[in-house]
C-alpha cells in the first residue's frame, strides 16, 4: 500500500492529519512506521496525539500491513 493510500484510509478518524501524514511519509517502510508508532504511543503525553497514533496503528493492523 502506498503512503497516500494509508493517509486516505486513516484521515476520517484522526484529529491531527498533518502530524499523521508526516509520520507516514517520513518512514522508509511500514515496519519502520510500526516501530515509530509503538515508541510514540508509549511516550506521548498528549491524549489527542496518542489517540491518533493508536488509530493509525489499528488501521495498519486492520489492513494487514
């Protein structure tokens, strides 16, 4: 799946789409993105961002990426 497709799949569910889009685009591949997400979810203090990160991770899992 292309980055753009993942962004489009996630967009309706997140508050800060720009933040999520940047994370997706800055990752070399889906495995790197998953590692980043796991770390960010663990460390994020902002509830809104943490929720967006979890939504992205769930979408990746749902799509079997």
